[in-house]
């Protein structure tokens, strides 16, 4: 299955597929300088059905394919389309069939059978029509990606919050919250800190980090640097919701009735509006889970709370 596009790319990619060099040249001329939603358009080339499939396997975030039908064989384009939709599981890329032999791929039959998003006979294709078709396809792709991301984020938050239990130690709860945050907004390092207290009123601090691609010692040192910087920045900690901070994303954590406060930081990444909304929703669930855990211990008179090394 195709992987989730976690954020929109800096440039929209359009894959031009045709075995005629002149078609690539004319397409580049027709779409020269094109932008959509403030982003440039990057044209990528392929000259066979097999090369098209391999390009999509490597770059699943390609938004639009301008696909010829007849290349290394009469049905090369259609075969590639089927492979992309089924074997690669990519249902978001918009495929515009561009053929010089309409009889080889009848419009209605092809659209229905191969999940085609547009049909552009070369003999009738002007620069203006090509531009309009690509723009409409880019808009459709962007909307589909945003919808898929939203569904993915809700599924992640739902699954993770179902695993938060008041009887679990707080370190386990915080680890699950951090794992969910990294699934919403992938990053090489995630750090979470929570300040609360035990029954006697003594402060308790929890500090956890998760890292990928780094050895344990380096990850621990980087996590400590993040904690020192954020703990010294009162303005940053006083914010109301997720936002860009330093080289990453900072998410405040607060439990109701002041039973806990802290933050979650994802390093070396960015989060657009949709991801920040999802992180804010996750933080709200995390605050409720922290409240339930701490309140239950206080009501039970249990002041023996396991503390992660500060």
C-alpha cells in the first residue's frame, strides 16, 4: 500500500510519460512557470510503462501523471496504470491519459476500467487545456491527500488514546503519547517532560525521549539539550497550542485542575496546520489521561510513583 504523505511537498511533482522526446519538450514549454497554491511545479520524465511504475514506487508523492498509452507495447500505459492502482496501492495520484490513438483506449471504457482521472486526446490538446487539466488534477490530489492525512491522524489518536489507562504508570502513558506524536509528525527525536506532584506535595518530574537513527548516548545528549533550552524559555512553555519552535514543533501539555503540566517537543521537523491540529487534539487527550492517573493515585492515597531519572 502507498505510504501516507505526511505533509505537502515544497514542489508539486508531475510525471510526464511518453516515448516521444518532442512530447516531453512541448509539455515542459506548456507548463513552464506554472505554480499551484504558491508552490512550483516540478516535471519528472519517464519513457516507458515499466519506468513509470518504478518512478511511482520510488516517489509515491507524485501528484499527477500525464500518461501515454502506446509505448514499449500497445497497452504499456494502461498496464502501468493498473500496476500503480493495485500493486502499489496508490489511489491518490491523479492520472491523466494522453493518447494519440483514441481507438486504442476508448474513453468511457478506459476511465471505468483503469481508474483514470482525465482523458486528453493529443490531437485536441492545446496548451491552455493541458494547463487547466493539470491544475484541476493538482487541486484534486491536494484535497485527497489532506483528507487521507486527516483520517490517518484521527485513527492514530483513536488507537493510541484507547491504550491510555489510569492504572498504568505515568511513564508508560507518556511514552504512548510520544509515540502517537511521532506517528502524526515523524521526527528523528521526540522528547516529553511532565511536572506533577505526589500525595505529600513533593514535585515529581518525568522526562522521556524516543529517537531513531542515532545511538543511545547521542540521543540522550540531544534530548537533554532540548530540555534545557525549553525549560529556560518561559514564553515558549506558556503557549496555548502546538507551534514551530527552534528546529521543531513544541506542544504544551496540561492536565485539568493543575494536576500536571509540561511539553512535548519533536526535533528537526515541521508541522503544517493539519498536523498541528492533530497534535493539539492528542495533547488534550494526553492531559485528560494524566489527570486520571494522578487523581486516581491521590484518591487511593498512593504516593509511591515511579519516577524517571531527571
